[in-house]
């Protein structure tokens, strides 16, 4: 075996790290460790000069392992691996010690932070000794795409891809395409007809030669991996059809919040308290009326129903303010003599043309009243027929701090957007993580808002977070771009961090087979050993820690690597007692 | 000087490690006694690692994974939970306080929770005092 | 045959440390093959069979003995002394049997402290009649001089933890056929395997040879003792909820236990790269538990009464943590609520 | 269209000036002469608010279908819907034909208006009757502006192995995002997440990066644009410069650093910022003594690479041929001096948010220490790490936004970035008091509300009420505002005021829009083809918009939009076809096609 | 107790001249801009909110609109062009009608037609009275001077009529003021004003009445204040002169130019002319915020005032130049302008702010002091 030569680089990250960690001391302490050939610190390791320094050292000092102590590997591991590759070293011969997010930024005692940094670097040095060269492989990408959900986001994505000449399978759970947007009357802020926008879209999707629609249809299972997924669909006539596709776009959409759990609004008890969606239907029918079929004289709109409230949903549903303004305008047109009251918390008319609509709406005699959820929700109560008006909404108006009651014959609750109930199932089927409020988690909230941590699976529209139609469409197209790019290139690189079975040791107990969530392990009866499909394998390593014989190695996370890391981490020199 | 425990923490890459990173990017302060090792999934955490940590002088071991149902690999965290329960039984037999290992769920968005967990666990261990197993192995013959 | 006779006989020693003696007996189990052994080897030291004193061994030149089969663990100063002595005098030191290899059954004593053991034996056991509370003393002065007893160590160690070991021959006791094979290999003068290797066993685990049917449905809803189930004699023990160390144990024993419908207990020790077979098996078995909440898991685990005794039956001293922390060293602080 | 239906047409033009360009008399005449229209009403003469009259008219003409055409048509739709539903007619037969939706409002193209009406009458979409035109689409793409939007779009396209020309006006890519310290709501450091992308751009084999360049002219047709690009003289060779910095050490020329928004100085030969891509020096001609005609040349002497610096280099021009253009010109911040009452420009420690971003940035002039702006020996006001730190900081939202006297629109990001700045102050100076003055708190995005709650819990004083003025007594800045929730008038003494300035289209974006044939709205933001369905397309075929040039938005929305624009480009490239331009078809042809298509759709049912 | 939101109030306010009454989105800029607001005296926003919501009770007890002198700063800087200054103006008109228990005020304000008709009737009545009761128009020259105005319209009789008018108007104005007191002070249950404050706080109110010092705090330009003050002083002096000293003021003999009678007359006239012309030009040009929106009462008021002043000047010129008929006719016209103005404006319309504003300052100050006292006593209890 060749002699191990490790280069260790400690980054200052400007002052980010250097402020809390004595980088010089870190270097001093680890440079005498066995196998460390070079140890340096530098202002910005990730910068071009920083990377060049590593490359130069690899060439000059014949380094074969590199450790960089800097930020989180989630940020720059790839950057440095690329640098290693540039220098002709296998990129996996690299280990990062996270001394920024997990040391410099979270600790206040410089001495202890430095000590901890040393221990992390020591651990990384120990670990990197056991690293092995792993080579990337590529696999073919199936050019077809599966789109789950036939709402406006799903359809946009489907059209975008189909228009580029690629096959799309569109699966919709209900009988109709169009989703939530198809139930809307007009859009904000320009009052275009939602129906007229969605209908042609549905027609284009239905007529498209590259789109195959399955509806009503539910996806129960998806096998495979990025580039080569497959699923079997049960057709209505009892037949089965097997689909193969390379990418998945999930657009499961939203469901409205059920306001009946908010007692003070009496939804469900007072017949003239309706949700925004119910009111939308009234508008589509052209009938704004109370349960008795009368045109209401007083209409009240209440914002933030189920949103921005820790008891229901902490998040803002993003579209309700504008929808409420749209409603106010529509009511004003249909019932010019009516009184319109708009009870809001903060008016969030942030989009292009939206603030202007807010101003315009003010000028149409819509009375805006502000409530504050922290000080109690408005109470809707019935007048029990004792007055001309059927209901009164009582609350403290926040601009005047006056306790007021608002007369209302019809109350519209602007209900929150929730992730669709089906999203939970889809998250399991497609392997997407969910955050606490059931919206899917994107790969990166800023720079990768449509990708997920599962490669080849994208999320678009309201299943990611509440948003309006244009934003959903932007996202759909963004996902389509990603999909088209992979299809166009035709191949994708497979991750090298997978499990592998040592057939000389595997005894065929098959414990691992059932453990794998991706069905990547199968039992080879002939050989009497388990085998890993390395494309399906996502490298979680669960099998590795399940295998009682140690036959399964989790590449790049081997027992040996982690054990050495632990030993480095706990090397007596690195303990606080030694201070 | 107060006893300064050394704690090894195994975090899954997707939720907990990201959560710990978030604690960092949000500059939440927590105890420096926690030293983190990243694994892809809490399901990768082998009891061997925990034992090795104690053998090398850890005073406590913190395991973190995604919340139940949220595992990036679907079910790795459940496997971790089962092993954790088994290990605790074993630890009782070894005379090691089972409180010295802790499994908790930290999601990618729970930077604050991670910081709090790190602090509270450090306090627990500080309170329990040093784990003697390393000394016992090395010196008790 | 003729060729072999030209070769000088090797010098063979057999010694037992903390052991039951079964290993020594297993050497005798070679039956008529003993003649082959004797034809090739001179037994220079074997307390159970030959009257050769420690002094005699001490008098031997270093590296005089070619092969020593050391069985038993290191429990006391005598064991330790002899291990060191034999190491000094022997070219090839073989840890023979589970006790020497991993600590074996005596190793389970590591789950108790010395005091606990003495209390149990000299005070608490039902058959003890010791009104004077007599305890063994290492030194006792009598008229004739000083009587000594070996020092009883705080814990049991494996042979390898005491001295360098060249090869291991696992088993409780090792399969006699394996012994012969190994012995013949040594005497034949063929190139020896690399030092530190486990001999007389394969790299694969029991399951590889196990005649029972195995599937990937290893989900455990409830743990059972072997007698609690209606064993069909065919299905994998684990799949029936019976703990079996087979997956984590090297084969080579000829699956003798399984043959008689008893689950494997792990005497052959771990597969090649495994440091701590108990931990591996704990992990593996725990993974099979059918429960996703702490409560259900704990409920199922209730039936695993003695995990240390089960998963570390033969390997406690060789395991990562080796032993229990004595009570007086345990942290006493109550937990804050 | 179903033959048994009788169609009425209502031309709605509320007369707010928008439709002045369109000739409504002509449109009226055209509709009236149309064989399939029973009656045409003009909103100028029709008493729309008289419901009973409307009812009687509908009954009189036996209308079963109404087309409302014009501007803001949705606004009057509910009136018709109400009447239709009263008359038991099918409300779905009320159709809107909004001219704004099709962009003919700005252009005033009456002919196109007629075409649209024609299609509306037959209930078909205009784009459905336009034939696709096979065209050789050049696979190369031009992206104007290399901020995060341009970077994202470039990477998306380049990763599909198509050539991208990325043009940036300044010396480095990165745009505004590179200047920020942290990004909301996750508070990850902007540079940390952006620099990897920048590096990727710099290294990508399919990206031709043209920094310090500007678009001169755009000619040709969609799919085959000819673009002239002016490459301003960097005076330092991109290929030879090793970025060692020896030149800048001795350079006597000085200028305020653009990257630090003028809060500190840089040399005449400079790298915009340490992580700049390309990480090469350039010379600011206006600050360079040599270029300004004085005797100098120190940089040439100090440069270790022979021939690297050429002080006499001249601007050059290159021509590109591209199939698609993505405009990502971004924004500039509102000029805070316009609001004299806040004292920006008079009081040194009234800062704009962008200045504060630099101040608090670890790579900024004070290495992240929040300090007062002080005068240096020469009397220039700069940030220096030696100065003291403020103890009380006021942050004023909506500076220049939501104000009819300045920009009526909401700048969308200020609330969140202000909360972030408050957090940064609290983090760096834990004892500091932070006062935030807002009107409405717009924390609408994913995780934003939680961030708002967090800032509240950090002890930042959140005050509802727009301050009227910032004045100064001997030692303090005083912010006068109504504390609406506290029901009092507040004169808060602070040491530093941060003005959360709104966003405006970048300087020069109007020219770019004009060059590319993209229309802009009255605020200068570029018009998308359809606000709802085509947020990245423009009315100019083959020209797409991404990011802030379309309107204020945050980073995730910008990134999504940039990717969406890339998707449109990829689609064009793959299809190698472009839709025929509308004006190229004669009106009669459109009418026939619309009718035929409508009949075809009828048959299908 | 919660108050019912009353959307009908807006219709009322529109008639009082409200513009953009609902544009305000409550950013608070106006309140902060206004130099007259104090820690707890917050306007215009609060009053605007009450108006938007139609909280008639709160509005009636709110004296804040009277504290505003309409400098227009708030409207100039309003981010939504909501015209807070104009809404305050409207509210003052509205409040005038609220205090006026006769309802006459509301009628005049809400209907330009009614206002003009009332004016015409009064105008014609004055002319008719002169036709019927007027004295002889003597044209012969005497040693004292040219024109014998006192024979045509004897000062005593005119003064007598003045007194009757005064008494009547005072009755209405006083009752309205009491009404205001009732609504602003008594109905406000949150404060209970201690008796001594009634004495201590009166000084500032009177001072402001005389100097309008508060207005001078308002604006960067002193011109408004001066124009307003000058007009007011002119008016008040005239009022006092013609009511109480008419016989001294209205003489047949012509005094030397520096005689106090003439000097005072000139000053009053100058004040009138300056004020009315300043405001008329402003209202025509509509450049400044304060002049952008004019209610019919504003025009009637300023035009009448101008006509009164102008006719007064003419009388003077005619008289000193010995043009008897011109003097007599102009005198009739002068009174025919003046009487309607006094009758309609003093108690029921614009001029009544002369009384309401100092009262509002008086009430507000008392309330403020009371609140401070209450706060102090609360503090002393809790600490």
C-alpha cells in the first residue's frame, strides 16, 4: 500500500471562523499527527486561490488525501472534491471538518471552540486515511416524465415538457383536470378569467400527442431511481399498464383549511358564514346570496382564517389577501349598493400590480378594518332575526383600538392553504421529505426551490408552499427546465456512496433485504448471498449497520472510517480536561 | 473547574445535520461539548459506534435523526430507535446510566431545537459526571 | 510418510487457563488420530496429561516449543504468568477455544465485580456454609512458610489481551477435525497463514451452512425461548422469534447445535471484520423488531431479559466495553427531572 | 361556437387613459359588422349600472352569450353574471377578452384587437389558430445580466449542453446577491450559497462569460438574433492576470467602491470583491491617472506578468448570433435622497439598507462590525472598523415604496430583509435596541412568518407607523412617528437609521427593453406576456425575462423564474420552431381559421 | 361596549365635502408629520379612522379636528393621496352641524342650493328693510362733510338691530358650544376633569384665540398664519366695533386720516382684503394642498367677506369724496352682504370655528392634564 500523505487546510472564512477559532493553533496541533504531510490555513479556502493552493500542494507534495476544515460539507464538499479531481486525485479522498456552522458560529468560548475544532480536524484526518477511490458512473435517462397532479402547476409542467417533444404521463386523482385553479372565477390582480385561462390549458394537455393522461388514477408505488423509474397503474378496465419514466414532477396541490375548528367563527353553524372557496363558486354562478337566496346588504371578509396563528397554521397562506381584494371588487360590481367590510391583519399585497389594486379597492368604498389574532379572533354571532342584519362580527379594531361590531349578512372566511392530504402518501411513494406543516421540503430554499433531496423528483406549485398561479407556473416551468436538461443530456451521474456486499463473507441470512427501503438489495439464491443494486441504492447505510457479519460495507461511511473518526474525535489531547 | 463532558453526536445528513448547520447559520449558541459525526441516515448508526465512543472516553452519546415519518430514507430512523432501545438495556447491564445515550429527532428546520437539545444533554451528562468505562477498561485489572 | 518421518518432530504444549477443561478433553477427542499427532509431535507440556512442572517449562530455552495450544481465559495472576511464560517459550501460540479466543463463558464474570463474585461464592450462595467468613487470601503465613494463592484479577481477559497470539482456533470446544487439520497444516511445514488469523473456521457465518430455511421476512413480533415455540425444525430460528447468534458467528463447527434444534450461541466468534459481534447482533436483531414507537419496541424487548448474557455469551471480555463498571465507580447522581 | 347561441358584445373601456391608443370606434364598427354578433354596446354610452335596463336589453336581443372586451373586463363581469343568473342563462357564456392580457394595450394595435375579438366570438384562443413556423432556431442563448437570475438561467441551459453567452455590465458576476450578508429567512450567508454557482459559471465549458460588456443593438428575427456587444476595455488581460494584487498595492488612483456601495474606497485598478468571477483585475478609467492623461503606469511596473496590463486598450465590439434572449437586468435601489424628510445624505448615520448590508458583511469595509459612518483624515465619510457601534438602531420600512409620491408598488422584499437586518444588529450588538417602523408586515413566503415571530421574540421593537421625519439634535437622530399600536406619538432617539429602500428597475433596463422589443409598465418593470399564465415570456417572441426586471421579488422566486425562462429557451431550441407572428396573418384569414377551429371543436363534442 | 360600524356616515360626509375619505391605509404618516400632535393627542389619523368606520359617537366627542389649522403638510406627504387635511376640514364642517342642535347648519353645509337661497332671502330682506324703513337720503353738503349716513341709517338703530342679531346668534352659538361641551367633555367617560383645571387652562385657550400661536407652529411658511390671523383680527375688531361702538365708528363727519377711527378702519380693511384675496387666489390656483378642495361654503364665505370688505371700502371712498347716493346704495349693499354672512356663518357655519377652536384647545388641554393626573395617581398606587 502506498504511503498515506494527507494535506490539511484550515479555512478562516474571512472572520467567520477565524474570529472564534484560533486557526493557527489548529494547524500547529494537527501538523504533527501521523501521515499529515502538509498543514496550512488560509483566508478563503473555497476561493480560486484557496483551491489552487490545494491543487498545487497535491502536485508538489504528492498528497493522496485532503482534509479541509471550513464550513459545512453541505456547502463546499463538492467544490473541493472538484479541486481534487482537477489535481488528478480521486475526489473521494477528501474529508471536510465543519468548523464554521458547528463550531465558530455556535460557540462563544474561543479556547474551547479551538479545542473542538482540533478534535474535528483530528477526526477528519483519521477518517480520511481509510478513504478509498470511488469512481462516478453514469446511467441513461428515460426521456419520459411522470407528472403527479393535474392542476395548473402539473399541467404547465406537462405542457412545457411535452412541447419540447418529450413524453409525459400525467396522473390525476380526480376525474377532471384543472385542480383548484379551475374552481376560481377570476384571477388577481388583473381579473382575467381563470376559467378561460385554464380551459385552453386543459384542452392543450388533453390534445397533446406527447401527453398521456391517467384519470381518475392513484399512484400506489414507484420503483426505480432517478432516470429509470417505473410504476404500474391499474386501469379502470382492470388492465395494468407499466410506465417507465426518468423524472417525476409532483404537483399534488393544496386543500383548503377547514374553518369549523375555529369556534369563534361559527362556520358550519351559521349558514351565511362561507369559505373563500364556497364564495368562489357563488361568483362563478353569478349569485352572491345568503342562504335564503337574498342579495346581502352587508358582506364581511375575514382574512387569515387558519393562517398566521399558532393554533392552526403559523405560516401565511400568501394568496388570501389578494383574493379578498378580488372578492371585494367583484362584490362591489355585482352589488353596487352593498357595504363591504374587509377584516385583515396585515395587508399583504406584495405582487406586481397588487398594491395598486389595494388602493383601487379602497376607493371603492370597501371598509378595511384591522384585527390582531394575538388579541383574540373576531366573534361572529347571529342576531337571531332581531335586527335587519343577520350577523354581527365583534372585535377590537386595531387602528382605532375601538371595540366595534360589524353588521354582516354574508361572511367570507379566507381560509388557509394546506398541503393536500394525499401529499403524505406521495411523500412516501416518491421519497420526498416533508416539513412540519406537511409541505414538501425543497432541496434548497433559495437556490433549488423545485428540486428535492431525491434526485429526479421535483416539486412544483402549492405542494411546496402556498403560492398563487403565476408563481406555481414559474415553478412548474423551472422544474421542466431541470427535467429537459437531464433528458437532453441523456445520462446522469450516479452517486458513489452506495452499499456493497462482500460475497466472501455474506452468509445469506437476508436480514438486509427487508431492511432496504429502496428494494435495492436482493438475495441471489445461486450464490447464496445478497446483492446490492447500486443504482437503486441511495447510500443510507442502514443495511451496513444491520448486517451481522460485516459483509455489507457502506461506501464512504464504512465502519472503519467512522470508528477511526470517533477515535480521532476523542483523542485524549482534544478533551477539555487537558486545557 | 466544572466537569466538562465530551459528547459524541451522530447526526443524519438530511435532517439533523442540516438542523445543526441551521443552528450555526442562525448563530444560535450551544455548548461546545457536543462533537458531531455525520452519517447519511440515523439507520446507519451501528451500536458498535456508540460502544467505541464510550470506550474512547465519551461521557455521552447523542443520536439524532429525522422525525418519525420524515426519514429521508423512509424508515432508517425507526431502525435507529429500535437499536437505541436495545442498547439502553445492554447499558443497564454494564452499569452505564442509560441516560448517557439519547436519541432525539431534529428536523432540518429545527436549529433552535438542536441547540437546546445540545445544551440540555450536556447538562444531563455534566450532572451525571464522567463516564468511567474508559478508565475501568484501561486500569481496572 | 517416509518423507515426514525424516522431519524432526515438533514440540507441542497444551495449557489451560481459566477454562472448564473441555478444550483439553477435545484434544483427546482426536481418538485414533492421536497416533498421527504423536507421530509428528512430542508433547512437552500438558498439565492434564503429563507431569511436567512450571519450573521445567521455565527452564526451557526461549522459543523451544513449536506450538502451544492455550485454552482458557486469563482470570488470575497464574494464568497471566503462564501465558507470558508460554509466549516466551513458544514459536506459535494458538488461542485454543472460545475462552482463550474471546473470553468465553468465564468472561461473563466481567458482568460482576470481584467483590460480587467473592460475596456470591463465599457468602451468599445457597450451598455456602462459611460462618467464619473465610475468604481466600493471596498470602498466608504458616509455620512452614508463606502460602500463596494466585491473585484473582478484577476482570477476565482474553489471551490476546494479555500476550501476542499467533492464531486462533475458536469453538467451545473447537471441532476436533478442525484441530487436526490445523495441526497437520503446521507440521506439514506448508506456508503458514498470516499471523493473527482465525483457523479452523470459515469466513462465512453459520447461516451459510445452516440447513434451516431462510427468507427475508425477519420481523420479530415477540421474542421466545426455544422451548416456548413449536419449532418446525425447518424455519430459521430468528424468523420464529428465537434468538440465534448464527448470523454473527463463523461457521466451521458443523452447526452442531442447530443440528439438534438448538439455536447457535456464538462460540465460534465473529466474522472476520467484526470487532464486536454482540453489538452487531444486537443491531441486527433490534432492526427486526416490529415496532415503530418506543413503547411497542420496549414491550417486545421485555422478553430479551439478558442481552449482555445472550449477545456476549462467549465474547464479553473481547467486546468493546469488556465489562461492567463496578458499582463504586458508577455515577450516582440522580437525574434531574 | 354553438350555432344556436346569440352573442352580444360589450366593449368596456373605463377611460382611464390606458386604451387611448386603441381605436374603439373601429373596434365597435368591426364588431357590429360581424355576422355572428347580435348587438354591440359601448361602455361609454351604455348605462351598465342600471341592472333592469341591462336585463331588458339581454331579453330584447335574446342574448345567450356575452363577450366583454376591453380593459379591466373582469371588473364588470360580476354585473353580467348577476343578470345572467337572474335570467337563468348560462353564466359560463360570459367571456372576457382583456386587451391587456394580450399586450395590445401598450402597442395600441387595433388590428390585433379585431383579431382577438374575432377569435373571442368563436371562442377560440388566438394562439391556437396561429400556425407554427418551422424555423432554424439558433441554439445559442444570450443572457443579459449576471445576477442570480442570469446565473441560474445560464446554468440551467448550459447544463443541457447548450451554448450560453452571459453578458454582465460590471466587472464581475453575482449582482446584488453577492453584496448581501445573510439571506432571509434561513439566514444562510449569501456568498456561501452564491459563490459555488459563480465558480461554476466561471468554469462551465458551455458558458461564454462576457463581463464589463453591454448590449449595443439587437437585430434579426426571433430564433436568429444578431446582437452587437460592446466590450469595455478592462485594460487588464483576462487570460494573463493571476489576481496577485501587486498592481493595486501601489496604484495611486482611488474611487469609491461600487461593490461596497460607496461606503469605502478601492483603487483604480481593482477586483470588485475577493470572490469575484472572473477573479481578475480591471481598471476604472475614470479613476486611473494614466487614462485621465496624467503621468502614471505604476501598475504596469508592478505587474509580474509581462503584457498583462495594457493601459491603452480600447473598447471593442463583437457580434453574436443567438436564438433566444433572456433579460435579467435586475434592479437598483430607490434613491433615498429623494426623501428629504429622512435626512439621507445630510445625516451621515442615516444609511440605506444596501449600505448596511455591506457594513454588516464580514467581507465588507468593517469586516462585519457595525459601526458609525465617520470621517477619515481627508474628510471623506466612510465606514471604518475603528469607529464605535450604535446602541439604538431604527429601521424604516417602505422607503420609496407604497407611496404615491414615489413608487406606488410594494417592493416585496423590504419587510423581510428589514427583519433580517434587525436580527443582524441584535446578533452583533446584543444590547442594542432595534426599532422597526412598518406599515403592514409582509412576511408571506415559506418560513417567513416563523422568521417574523422569531424576530419578535428576539426583543426587536416592532412599531406600526410610517415615520414622518428623521431629524437630529446634538447627539441623536430622532425618528418621529405615530406608534399606532401603542396609541402614542413617538419621538425615538436613535444612533443610526437604516432606510429600507424599495426597488426600481436597473439603470439602463429601459434601453435594453427597447433594444429587445420588450414593453415596460409605467414603473419601468418589463411586461410579461400574461401575468397569470406566462410569467416569463414577453410579447417579443424569443425574448424572455427573469428575475427583478419583471418586478420586485425575492431570491427563491427569482431562481424559479430564471429556471422557467431557461425552460422556455430549451423548449424553443428543441422544437426548432417558433410561432408565426400575429400581424403576419390577414384579419379575414384569422376569422376563417377561428370559425373553422370552432366548428371542429363543436364536432368533437 | 362595542360601537356599530356605520357605513352610512360616508354618504353624509361626502355632502360635507369629503374627498378620498377611504383612501387612508393608516400608515400614520399624517399624525407624525403634523407639528401640532402631541404624545397622546393624535390626529388626523384617528379621526379619519372614526370617520371611515362611521363611529359617530366617537367622532362627536372628538375635538381633534378643531386643533388642525389645515397647513396641508399631511396631505402633501400622504403616501396614498388620502388628503387627511381635507378630511379634517370636512370633519370640522360635520362637527359644526353635530354641535348645532337646530339642524340649520347641516342644511347649509349639505346643500349649496339651500345656502344660496338663505343668503338671497336675507340679502333681499335687508334691501327691503332699507326700502321700507330707511331714512332720508340727504344730499346737501354741510360744514361737517358730504354725506349724512347717520340720517339714512342712524347708527343707533343699526346698532340696535346689531344687538338683536348678536343676542340671537349668541344664543345659538352658546347653546351649540354647550352642546359641544356636553359631547366632548361630559360624554367622554374616560376622563373626569377636576374643577380647578377649568380655570388654569383657560389662559392658553384665550391666548390662542388672540394670537393663533399654535397655527404658527404649523408650517414652514408664516404667510398662512399671518393671512389667517390678520383676517381673523380684522374680523373680530370689526365685529366689536360695529356691535358695540358703531356710533363712534359710523360718523358723518370725516376725520383726519390719522384719526384712530380711520386708522382702525384701514387696518381692518387691509386684513379683510389681504385675507380674502389671498384665499381666493389660492382657491382658484389650487396649487397648495389647503386650497385644492373647496366646499361651496368656502366660496360663499370668502366671496361674501370680500364683498363686505370691498363694499366697505367703496362706502368709505364715496363718503370722503362726498358722493351721497353712491354711499347710500353701497351702504345698503354692504349690509345686505354682511347680514347674511353674519347670520349664516357665525353660529352655523364657518365662522363658528372662531368659538369652537379655542374651546377645543381648552377641552383638549383639560383632558390632557386630567389624563396625566390620572396616570400619576395610578403610578403612585402601583409603585
